C-alpha cells in the first residue's frame, strides 16, 4: 500500500477519533451550554503527525460533526472555523520545527475565539467560564498529545524530527 493511501486512511481514523473524543468523552459545564472534552488531544496529535492542512481538516470537520451529533448545531459552523484554524496553526508551527510554539499559539487562538463566541451568544458572564474550561482543555489536550506523539512518532509522514 502506498504511503499516500496510508496517510489518507490514517487521517480518516483521526477525524473519527476527533468526533469520538469530542462528543462521547465530554463533561458538561453547568449554567451554560458548554462542555469539556478530549478532542484537543486528537487535533494536536494530528498536527504533530500530519501537519497544518490535514490537522485543519481533522480538527474543523471532526469537531463540528461532534457538535452536530452532541446536539449543539448552532456551534457547528463556529467550531468548524475555530478548530480548523487551531489545527492549522499547531500543524504549521510543527512543520517549521517549533511544535511547542504551535501548540501554545493554537491554544491561545482557541481560547480567545471561543470566549468571544460564548460572550456573544450567552453574554459576558460566560466568558470567564469559557476561558477557564478551555484553558484546562487545551492544557490537558496538549500534554496528552505530546505524550502520545513521543510514542507514535513513527506514524509521522514527514522525515523531520519535530521536537
């Protein structure tokens, strides 16, 4: 089997994992229509393994599908944009050999974007809750992704060492 076919198949699996980690492994946040999940882990792991554009597709499409499946349809287009850009940022820095910077900037983008969206949709009171939850989600996701990448880096389809 060619490397291109293997890469496409693995990307499909990671997209499905994003849906599962986001919609099934979630913890609802009381008071607002928000939830904590492990989808960030798969988005960041995708960025480390595949790079920017694949991570944008995996993160954006997988996360927005999870929103639809979990009963949050109004968030799906917002999520498609935010998670797509987040994956792209993380993966683009990874391709330049600056993976940790990419994870940090991607996380900051995600936190700021969702805080803005939550503030517009639910009011200013949702912003601190969104920031706190997303900071935890990004931090846990990045730590788990780096841990998993160190063990799965042989899946990388790039010859360069990213760390």
